C-alpha cells in the first residue's frame, strides 16, 4: 500500500480523470498557498504535500508506477525545502495570473517541414511572354513506407519510458537555499518523447528520406528580376506525419544582348546612317515583342530618344504594358568606295562640312524669350 495517499491529499477518487485532478489541485493550492494563509508554517507544510501529490498524479507514467507500487522512482517529487518543479510552478502561475504565459509543457506532435528555395534563371523574352520550366532538386520527403512515423509497417511508435513521453528528465538536488529541480533533454529519446523500437527499413527510423524531385514551374508574363513563385507543399516533408513545407522559386533575368529593363520599360539602341538621320524616313526598330517601323524626322540628331508606347513589358497581373525607349545612334562608315568618297567630297565642298554652332548668348536669349 502507498506510504502517502496522494488521492486523499487532493480529495479525489482513485479513478479521477486528469482534469478532475488538476481542478482539485488548483482549488487546494489557492486555499493553502503560504502567501494567502494566516498560519504560514502549517500552510507551507500542506502546500508541499499538495504539490507532491499533484506532480505524481498529473504524470501518467508516475501515476501508473504509484498505483502499482505505492512509491515513485527517481522522477518522484519530494517537495522538501519549499521547491517546485517547472510544471507545478507553471500551473500556479496560470492560476494567479490568468494563464497569460505560454505553456511550458512539451509537445511532440506532427511538425511542418521546412521551406525550400530554388534559383531559376530565365531570358528577358521568357519573362515577357511567360514560360514553363522543368526543374529538378533534392529534398527530404516523407517516407512512403512508414508514412512518416519512422516505425516499421505493422509496428508502433511507443512513448519513451525514461521520460514518460515528455522529452525531458528532471532531477532534484539539494542547495543551501533548499531543493532545486533541474530539467534536461531525455538521453534515450533525445527530446522526442517517443521511441521507435523497430525502425523502418526504408528511412531507418527517420520518417523522411532524401529523394530527387522534378516538377514544372509556370512563370507568368511580366515577372521581374527577384520575383518569387510559391509552390505549396513541395518543400521538405513534415516530421511525424506533419504537412510538407513550400517551395519558393526565385527568378533571375539573364542579361540581354540588345535590351535593358527598368520596371515595365525597356530600352534599346538603333544605328542609322548619316543619310537616314539627315533626310529622315522609315526605320525598322527592334522591340521585345518584334520589329516595328518608325518614322525619323529630317535632321534627327545622334542621341535622340524615341518612345514607343505600350511596347515594353507587361504588368503582373493586368493588361497594362510599359514603353520601349529607343536611342538613335548615327553610324559613321569606316570604309568608303570611290563613288561614296567622291560624293562626300562634293558634299563637303558645297559647305556640308560646316557645323552650325549657335552662340552662348543666342541660347540664353531663347531661354528667356516668352512663348
């Protein structure tokens, strides 16, 4: 028979549920707490006994040991020197402060897998029109054989008998100030709270295994450098049957041979000959979505920028498009045949080599001239 009747101390039946035991403990702790009792000496003695009883009966493993043998082994609380373990103090804290703190109890249920990142480079044309890209990557996937439990099919994952499923072991040591309760990770289950007695042959008890994965990434039109695409449920597999994480694909736009981009606008250069710039006329200009013909005004100067509205990149999402900006460059020939040289010489003799340069004062006058 038990040397101390913990059920009698808490005033509950031997088949009381965990909630009934907790309610009885809180009621008695509130009544016999030394800070609220007139007889502090008697209250302290009673309060120690209540905490000792609650620590044993609230732990399923300790309660089973107590019901069977009448005593509890190394994990039993003796509550000498007015010391509390972490669980008991947490319950008292909740009782007096309304439970505003986070729970101190360990939870070892399913956990979500980690997210993954994949860097993908695409061309500017692919960013303009959208594309689909196949990718391959290695990740930890949930084991299909054991469904993430880590146990061989047909066997079960059992609670750790060393820590009683809490993932932590507690020890009590004497100090000059009384007893001190310490808590550390359980060495047997390594904090998991459960033990795989018969590991899965495929994943060796880990519940996950490294696999190669391939899928197709759909890139919408208009994405920019640094855009991110989320593919839900394609990250690392969950732990203990938890959901998988997500895969994030980060896009990089490769440098283009002809175009530059700034937001939705694109920029390019077009070389024209001297006669085209001087006389004007139609010129074919390259844009991101194909060639387009524009009309040069007579006397177009080098560095002139033409703006082609709506010929840039599309917005994501939406039908709006940016503009394409074209800078005119006059190409100077490096080799001339005899006829070309004679024509240029005649042009120069006719005054074509004179450069019109307006004076500084003429430009100042124009700046202050009213429209």
